[in-house]
């Protein structure tokens, strides 16, 4: 569902402002997931829905155009974050809350659980520890920082290639400014209870965005982050070696595997596989990732090759499209298609 870009420029230095004319979608009373296909936490919920055979109606929130800060979406989630699940009159923001809601509602055998029914106390502690380790890693900062520091010599995959990387960085700057401006605008308005809640949530989000901006722009701080990622991956490699199981908790795929698997897939898409685990660096993790990549639910979760190409084209600046020429651009898009199938 396409949404026209809704940005204006104010008269005080060109800070982008959301023009609040996004229309709330009319999607009925079915289970609805508001998400973005390249958002890590959206992918987490999509993967769970596909793993558990739960039918839902998808709605892609246009993050690049700032739809997450429109009035209709902030009424769903004052933080302006995806994913958000809507089930009739029930609104559930935050991926962890969504998981708990789905676990409570869908309990039949046709919706297989991703929690072990007979999990012992020790395994439950491991399960919680695994999830916390992945949850603490700032996925956004890891992703954007990889676009900045070319000395890492990574091997990125579609859609995070070429001019798309620069566009993502510009969009991050734009969202940072939009958040700042939205907070300042709300500060001058009459305070209602809902407005106060929204402002508090957006201020917290702005703090996170500012911290992310600081990390990705500083090579030393970004390296510290990569070192922390490495420690986590080394830990999981040793865990896999010690248990000799197909998956983290047992031989059954679980929520812990969704968190780790998607972390590895994001690192792989950014081009970090050779940096972290291939060529014998972390052999148990490498084998684990290959198993994860082959899951049918992952293929359903990820955008198709054509969707990836459309995303690349949409994110490519117009001057780049013109200067590239039809032949060169066609070759680039073909290369992206090949890469996306690897």
C-alpha cells in the first residue's frame, strides 16, 4: 500500500516536519500487523506468525516518509515504533508484548508453540539469558554504522547496497530531526493526558536516536559495539558446541532461535559473515546459520527478489538514476537479484 511522502520545510532552518495528512487505513477487524519489512523487530513477529501458522493482514508503515509519527499511528503506539499488532479493539505495541499476546490467544495444535512444554528451570534460565543477550544489542546502530565505516571491507547484500546505504543514512538524519521538531511542536501545545504520554515516549525515542547517531559516527565507539557483538557470538558458538543440539534449547526450534537467527541474518545481509564467523572462526554458529537460512518461515518473512529490487530503485536518488544510464543500472539491478538469491 503506497503512501505519498508527506514532508514540508519550516521557516527556521529547513527542519523537516511531518505534514499530518496520512490516512488511517481501513483494514477490517482481522488480526492486523503494522510493520516494515526491513525492520528487525518486525521481521521477528513476521517469522513467528509464519512459524505458528497464524493468519494476519499486513500493513507496511512508510518509515521513510515518517508515517510512524502521524496522528493515526501515534494513537496506536505513542513511541512511533513498529511492529504493532491490532486484534479488533486490542492494540499491542512492542514485539515482546505481541509475542505474549499471541501465546495467550493461539494455543491449539494448528498453531505450534515456540516454547518447550517441558522446559526445566535450568533451560528456562538459559532461554531468558539468550533472549536478553540479543535484545541488548542495538541493531539499528550496528546496521547504520556498517554503512559509514568502509574500512571494514564488508560484503553487503541487497537491499543494503550502493546508493541505498546513503539514503538510509539520510533518512536516519531526517527522522532524528523530525523527532526533535515534533517534540518541540508538542511542547507549545495545550497538554492533554494523551499528548503528555506521546511526548514522553517520543523524548525517549529521541534519546535513543541521538545515542545511535553518536555511536555510528565515532569509529572507536562503533568498534566497541562490534567487539560486544563478537563476544555475544562467541558465547553462542560455545553454547552450540557444548549442547550438540540442532537448535539452542533443544532439537526443536524456539523463540531463542528466532532472536539469534535474525541477528545472524541481519549481520549476513550487512556483510559481516566473514568478519565474525566464516572460515572456521565460529564453525558451530556458521552451521547453525545455514540451518536457519533454510527454514521455510524465513523465506516467507523476507521480501521477494522483485520487492527488494523495487526497494533499491525507490531508495536510489534520482540524480544517480539519471547519471547511471539504463544499461549500467540494469546490470546493477541484475547483480542485486543474483545477490539476493545467495
